[in-house]
C-alpha cells in the first residue's frame, strides 16, 4: 500500500536539487544519474508519477526549462508536506 511507503525526504530533495541544477545547466547526464539514484529508493506513486513526467519533459522533449520548473515545484511540494507532517 502506498501510504505505508516512507520516503527519505531529505535524500529526495537533495536529488531533486541536483536534477534542477542539471536542467538549468542543460546537463542531461547528471540529471539521468540522479533519476537513477532516486529510483533505487522507495517512492510513493504520486512522486514516481511526477518524476516520470519530468523525465519525459527532459528526455523526450528536451524541455530543460520546463523540467527545471516542474522539479522546483516538486521540491516545494515535498518540503511543504514534510513541514505539515512535522506539525502533527
């Protein structure tokens, strides 16, 4: 069940920041390596779906700017969710 998956949010954000910086520098090799590292860890289906969208944006459409924006939005969402869960 997806709700039982515990994402390592610190690691997730770290790798997402690498992806975002790689996109901003048009460095698909570094972005691809970070995607690979992320897939080695347990991720919620929503996170996986968003990562797949970002990958398609980057590797199928070469939309580095869009991928950077989507990655930034995901970083913000992860950090907000972590802050909200920390308040409980």
